[in-house]
């Protein structure tokens, strides 16, 4: 037979464990027993029998349980963990109490207020602003600031809104640095130094305000003139590039011409020195030769004089290309342009091999030919 099948005379369900039917449990009895146990734990007496004692006892037990549960929840709410990258700033009744390090901590809820601050994460803030330069030009500068929080107590308590203060201080430092620089310096090769100057000034501001913020890096992302004057600025940039290009070309030309000029000057100096040495040597040789000839002249004046005259005439005539011939038996003096004769008769005289021309031999040949021609003409006249 199944446990829930009717049985007996009243057809009521049987107890599945074979027990007797006892009816529904008595709630008041269960609460009374719980009150007695709690009373024994806290040193209280047993349940009384007067003045509706069971009802009062049950209400007191529930209140005690609720208080215990509330205390447990309150205590559990005070547990919190601080991460390795964080620090916890504890305020007790609104006043600074301590700064807790990473780990598991407990603070009484509703009494202590804990603010967790990440002190290792690098934060980034950007700022874009138009401002005047030292030469009264307008530039638009866009910069980014990388920072971290190194003092959690100052960051939470000393300034109401540290990040807003950071933006104001950034704008102030940027305006001060750009306002003391020229436009060309800001837009071209001065960005790195501008970023360094802005970072130093900004850090001084933040330390003075006690924000607890440390600036790790300031970058000038962009610096340009306003859009209204961008075309004119592009023309200026192009002119500057042309100027730089022309300077480079001039420098290259100078690098090529200056060494050449120096080489030419050095060559002329060396030639002059060589000429000087040659002239001096020749003068010294002539002086020495004259001294020796003078000694010979004292020994034989007439012979030496005649020899000097002959040598002088030979030297003069050997450098001349013109020959005057006095033909015997005639009254005419022939002028012979030997330079032209030599040039025109090289082949006829067998001098085409480029050898040297003996002027004396050539003169003798010409004179001999003239004598033969003259003798022929004289014979012809006698025959007639």
C-alpha cells in the first residue's frame, strides 16, 4: 500500500514514516522553545506564566534576532580590499584619519568613509587653445599632459576638483610660455623646448596648489596658425624653404670653388718661387761666368775681345729668321725670309721627318744656288 493511500476507518492519509497523525505544528510552542534557549544563553530566566507571557517573550526574541542580524550586516559592510595599485584615504566622521595600504581592511560603516585612489595609472589630459605670441601673432596649440597621482591624501582633501585645477594650471603655464616666444619658434623647431618649459612651470603650479599630482610628460601635439591665415603662413614656409635651398647651393658652390682657388693660388706661389730661384741661379751663373771671362781678358785682351764680339754676333744672328746675302759681282742685296723658306721646303729638302733644321747648311745651299744662277746668266750674256 502506498504511503498516501487512505487507510483506517477515517480514510485519512497515512504518515509515510509510519508515525501517528499529530496535526499541524504549534508555532507558539516553537517560539517559546527558541526563547528559552536564547534566555539560557544570555543569562535570562525561563518563560513566565503571567500576563500573557508567551506573546511578550516571542516579540522580544524576534527583536533580538533582528538586532543580531543587523549587527552582522553592519560588520560585513565594513570589509573592503585595497588593490596593489591603490591607496585608501580614510575619513572618520568627516576628518582625515589615515591612508591605508594595499590589502584587506575593515572600517566601521557610517562612521568611516574610504576613498580609493589609483596611484600608478598614467592619466592623460588634452588641451587646445589659441593665444598670442611675443611678436603679437596668434597661434593654435594642442598639447597633451600625462600625469599620475603620487599623494592620495592631497588629491582627495586639499583641492575640491584636482583635475579641473590641472586644466586651469595647464592653460596658465601654456599661455605664459607661448606668450614669451616668437611665432616662428613655436611653429618650427621650438616645440620640444616649449613642452619642457610648460612641464616645469605646470609642476610648480600643482605643487603650490598641493594637488598631489605629478606631471610625467607634456607633448606639443600640434602648433599651427589659425585657419584664416594658413595660406599666408604656407607662403612664408615656402619662402623659408627656398632660402634654405639657396643657402645650401651657395655653400656647395663655395665648397667647390674655394679649394680650386686656393690650389691656383698655391700653384702661382710655387711657380713664382721657381722663377725666382731660376733667375737667381742664372744671375749667379752669369756673374760667375763674367768673373772668369774678366780673368781671361786680363791675360789676353785682344783675343778675348774678338771672341766676345764673335759670340755676341752669333747669338744675335742665330735667333734671327732673316738673312741678307751679298752676291759677288752684283749690286743687289737679297733678302731671304728663312722662316717661310724652311716651312715651304721641308719636303723638298728631306726634312719631312720632323728633324731639326740647320740654318747654316740651309744658308749655304741657298747661296750656292744663287751663285750658279748668277753664273749662268753671266755666261748667257758673254755668248751673245
